[in-house]
């Protein structure tokens, strides 16, 4: 072999029962390289990494580290072999300090005592060597998500990680935090470590990676150098057909006021997600994007409007009528539709078949209910129409919702809610977890609604999508609005600053 690969995975196949999540996958990573693994949701990226980290045992295939065949018996064994993994969800203990978290589970030379002084000294040393800003005495609970991620990276390096795996690390970061992460990773790679960077975001992969291995439906479809490939080509490889990456939006003059939220205060699941006296409005033909890092009050806002979360103070008016603290059923009667955050928990009844799911929101409507008896003939026709129009891939309408794939379930919910002909559509992460084709479809449907003069409140953490679809963008941080910007004024940089808590001028007085 002419290359000196620090890692080679050869012909890895991983089956879960009858299902093949990885099929003959190959991955070669050199020393000092940042290697991307790109693929849509469900392509098998995490599975491959879990095999490498010893969390899963491969059905077939071999792993080589520094050209030597190895067997990885579990995460501890992986760590011993120089593999570190920074998980999508951090595994730090929040009541402990940084140094305690790093020391946890490590062998101490002074067993059974832990030499905290020495550990702290080493932490500082490793942090300095790698340009990480980490205070060993800080409590995890006091750190931002970005800082916690730095601790995870430090922890992996501290344990001698030569090959670092980062599984979708930017999902929880602001653009500025992502930039900082990229600088850190480049620095670590320069020192000779190999980094495996997993993502479904094309821009990121192009920015940070030297090479990319692309997976589609569990198989390799290519290995490319990022130097000579365009975003569009990369997208094509990822989804297996040509894709348009731009969102085309017509100019529409907003109509009359539809949604008027004033001084809204709602208790959330955390302090950060509790809404603290927020005010905004939305008009006909307007898409209002709600951006922010997850957990800053987005869900609380949407649920308060939909009648699923109690309003402590303030008012919500729709078309001039005060709907504050009305029941979800009353609010539905006002034609306020909801695409919820969780498709499976709130969005649908998994055990119900597609027909019952489709008419779920209109059970008491004369259209489908005659003196308490469901009119199944009408319901069946209605369901067929939506399946057809929304291209829901299903074995039939009598299967239960649980058997649909995520994307098809999302289309079902989208179709159901849009067919309510709503005055106001609340859409939370309507494209989360969908492939590029399905995302395009959802965008088209939302823009159709906008064109029909509907009002849409659209919550997303995907900044490109928010900027492409919205007429105005509201950023939520710590349950407050840090700013409302026009689509034309929005940039990643500006939104990123607002997502990190910076108020933009004139908004400041209004929302404090
Ligand atoms: N433990 C498991 N049992 C059964 N199926 C699984 C398991 N883990 C993953 N899968 C399936 O394998 C496929 C690939 O999943 P994953 O590796 O998580 O994809 P990615 O990380 O690319 O989004 C998915 O269809 C997923 O449902
Ligand atoms: Mg994954």
C-alpha cells in the first residue's frame, strides 16, 4: 500500500436483523486529515462510527489501525486503541467540574486515590497545546453547549485519542461556535491527528474536510477530495439525483394582521426555554421564521399559540380575537394548524391507520361525522387524495402510522394540516430528518400556502432554510426576542450573533 492510513475500514457490513445499515462500506483516513462522512439521515453514518467505537460489532469486514488489523471490543477498548468519540449528545455529568468529568473512569497512578492536582495540570497542558479554552474548575452546568463540546474534545485528546470522531457536531451550535470548532479541528489535525467529521450539511463538509466519503442507503457512493467538487455535485452524490439548492420565492405584499402576540410569558421545561414577555405580529401572506438554538423557547411559543401550553401573562390574538388559554380544540376550530416538533409523540397516533390519522383533527366535523358515526367512505376518499397529492409512499392506507418512514409520516402530517385550510399554520422543524427531495417538497408546499395568503410561523434551526423561506426572522434566545430582521437584512453572521444572545439595537428596549 502506498498510503499510510491511520484508519481503514474494509468491507464493513452491519445488519440489524434483516435490515442492512452498512453494506460493504470502505473508509480510509490518513494521518493529519479531516475526513468527512456525508449522507442523508439514515444513510448509515452513525452506525459505521458506532462499529469503529466498539458500540456495535460488525456483521462482516475488518478494521485496521495504522495498517494493523484490530478487533474493537467496546468503547474502552476503542479508547485504548486511540479512538475518541464526541457524541451528538454530550455525555458529561453536569453536577461535576470539568476536571472531574475528565478524570472519571480513568486509571489513576495512585489508585484508589485520584491525583486531581496532576490531572488539572495535564488538562491545562493539553488545552494549551490544542488551543482549547477550558477551565478545569468550571462546573459543566455553567458552560454553554459550545464550551461543553470543547470539554468533550479535550477529554478525547486527554485520553490519547489519535483518531477523533465527531458525529454531527454542529447541530447544537451557533454559526460562530461552529467556526470556532472548525478552527480547533484544523489545529488538531495539523498536529497529526485524524479527524472523522460526520454531517449532512454540504457547506460545512466543503469548508472543513480534506476528503469526503459519501454514503447513500448504507453503501459507499464515492470518495472525493473537497478541492475539486462543487456543492451541487456533492448534493447529487448524496441523494442520487440532481437537486436544486435554491428556494425561489415570489414577492408578495403582506395583507391584514393575523397573529398578534403581546407580552407573552410562558413557563417552559427549563429557565432558558421559558418565554419572557415577547411580542411580535404576523400578517397574511407572511412566513415568520423563528430561529435560535434549540431549547430557547421555540416549542413553548408554538405550543402556547396552539393551546397546548399555559400562558402565564400576555395575550395571543388571531384575526382580532383573543385566543389566550383557550383549549386546543377551541383553537383548532379557529383553523390554526400545527405541524409539531415530534411527529411520533404529538403529531400522529402510531397505532392508528392512515385514514384515522388523516381525519384525527376533524373527528367532530360534519364532513366526517354524522351523529357520532365516522363517515369512512368520505374519510377514505379524503385520505387517498392526500396520499396522492403529497406522494406518501405507503403499502396502503390501512397500515398503521408507525410503519411509515419518517419522511412519509411528515408528509402525512403536512398534508393533513394544510388540508384544514388553516388561517395560521404553525410549522415546527417541518424538514428535520428529511432527505433533500422531501425538503424541497415541504418548501414548495409552504410557499404555496404563503401565496394563498396564509400566515405561517416557521420554526427551524437550519439557518439557510430560515433565510430562504421567511419574510421576517425572529431570533429567540433565553426565551426572549433578540431581534426581528427582514429577510433582506439577514445573514448567517447577524443571526448567529443574535442566537448567542446579542440584542440588535432598536429591539432592545422593546423586549426588555
Ligand atoms: N440499533 C438499531 N437497530 C435497528 N436499526 C437501526 C439501529 N441503528 C440504526 N438503525 C437503522 O440503520 C439505518 C442507518 O442509521 P444511522 O447509522 O443512524 O444513519 P445516519 O447516522 O446516517 O443518519 C437507519 O435506517 C436506522 O433506522
Ligand atoms: Mg447519525
